[in-house]
């Protein structure tokens, strides 16, 4: 079992390492970070800080995926508290006052925990998060420095400040503008004496880390006790294989399954796409599959074999296999479609599931015709795309219009436009022209460059 901590400005790294040197520290969590294989069943993930605003933030279904894989997920202080308030019913564990404030509706926006900071160098924040200001106001009321009515006025005034501009100096200035100089003086004295005294986010983060340490200790003790019991049992029965009952992490509070029977399945196409990008054995696997789908003339046969050979080609999985699923959903007339290669497109036009490339067997089936030359060309064309976009900062792949992609696909596949092109998409595991254009865009610049080079040299381009 390992404890993985995603933390940034809410709790200084030296403080975390001092209290929990055995923990695995990560930078603030971002989209995709919970998918990699570094997180295993029985591990604990403590989510404190996260990237958002200018980068893609951690999605809820990434946390549900981690919970389903047997990972205990704790959230506190910042985006961790916000996500825990939204997902505690599914098994995520919320810790601390900030989580409680979100859970009870005191705050409902992510700006309450937002901290502006640099992505390089020290991650220390430059502003006072609203939840820290709220904790300070409550403490001031308890100390008799601030009246309840005045505290509401002050908080309303602070809420109107844009979060990156809400510095300590600005908090003091706003307090004085509201006629609360006594609070301003008290607040300044408290922070000067102890910078962490009114830092509710840091307090909550440390509480979450302490709980993670307890779960880690409990799991280790359980494994130790289990090993002793099994050595006893082995001595009594002669068994010496050392197999253990149970698995690490069972000391964590029981989590309700996010996909309990009768519940709505949360696994969407987007979740599968994220898994294909972040949870696969190779980071470019989704691009390699897209290349085969578009450029391999024989891929329709590969796709048909995948549909028949996949253990879960569509949801829900058919207990009597792909044929049974087709007959049940498309009717008896579909039997001849299954047996006649010329009619297969009638099936693939309707049934076009997104593969799970994190499944090695599925990836192996779909990439069985891939060559070393294919992999080299994928790497080359993606590199050309990156260089082109770096040289033209105002451009993006989205500017390659769908009409352009449609013409290129028709040329590559040697088919006409309209229904013939749409049918070919299905035969290649691409559910629509829109998805086919999306798969082509990362290769379009490299493909067109290759055609241009071939034309210049008098050779033939790859089609």
C-alpha cells in the first residue's frame, strides 16, 4: 500500500515530508492523473490541490474510476474538499472544515478555495482563499473582535473581490474600508505571530494526511497480522505458499460502489476516451489505433474480428456473444448480414463501440497488423504537427475543417462521399464522420506534408 498526495500551495511540501516522509508526493492534481498504473488497489490518494482555470481540471468520473479500482480517495482543503462534497455518497472521503462548509452549502463555488500561484518554482499562493478568510472571521467572532452582523458584511465584501487580487494586504484594506480596523489589527497580529494560525486549508490538509497515515498504519498492521495467522495456518496444515487472505487497504472506511446494481452506469464514452489516453500501456496508443483505422486498408477485417472476439464489445455485454447481441437488437434479418461480408456494414453502421485500450487483449486485437514502420510514421507525423503548431501559436487542429477532413478521408479510403463514406467509417470502428475527422486531424499535417514531398520528388505519397 502507498499513500499518494496531490498537494501544492495549500500545504508546503517540506511540512508534508517532515510529518510523513513515507508518502509519495505529487504536484497539484490535473485531468488524467488518477488513471496511471502508479495507483493500485489498496492505495490511498489524498487530493488537496488541483490545477484548473488554464488547464483541464480533475473530472469526477476519474475519481469514480479510482474508487472502483479499489483506491481509497480522500479530499480536503481545496479542490479535494470540493470534489469530496460532490462525491462522498459514492465513497470518496471528505476531511476538514472546508469540506464541511461545501457539504452544508456555506460555499458552492470553486473560487472559495482558489489560489493563484506560479507553475514553476515555489507553489506558494499569492492570495488569501475565501475559506481562509471565513475561518479568520469566525475566529475573530469567537474572540470578541468582530460582531456577527459585521462579519457577514465583511464576508460579502470579500466575496466580490476577484480571487487573485485578494491578497493579505487587500483583506486588511477591505476590513478597514468596512470600518473594522480592530479586526484588521487583530488579523495582522495573528498572521505575523504564526503564518499558519488562520490557514484553514493547511489545517485541513494536515488532518487529511494524518487520516491517510492511520489508514496506512492500519493496513500494514492487518497485513502483518494476516501473515502471522497464515504462518500459523501453514504450520498447522503444511501450507507454505505464503498466500494472504484479503488485500491491502481494507482498513479504509467502506466505500459504496459507484456502479452498484440498479444505479445508473457512470461509464460514458468520455470516460472511456480518458482511459484510452491516460491508462494505457503506451501514451500514444490511441493515436496508433486511429492511424490504423484511417490508413490501414485491411482494418475493416480487424474491426470485424474485434467485435466478435472482444469480451465486451458493447454495453451491456451479450451473454451469448456478439451474434446473440446483434440478433436480439437488430432482429432475425441481421443473421444474413453477419454471414455475408458484403452486408457487414449494416451491422457496423449501428454497432460501433469505443474500444477500451487499457485492456491489453483489446489493444492486441486492434493493433495486430501494426508494423514498426507504422509506429515510426505515427511518431513522425505527430512530431510534425507539434512543430507546426509551435511555429504558429495562433493555430490549432480544430481549425482544420470537417469538410477538409471529409475530402481527405474519401481520398485515403477510395470511396465516394455521402452514404458510402459514412458506411466506411462504421467498417473502421469510427461511429460518425465527425469522429473520423477528429481521429484524422492529428495526422493531417504530416499526411499532407508527405504528399507534398512525394509530389516534389516525383514519388508516391502514402495513402
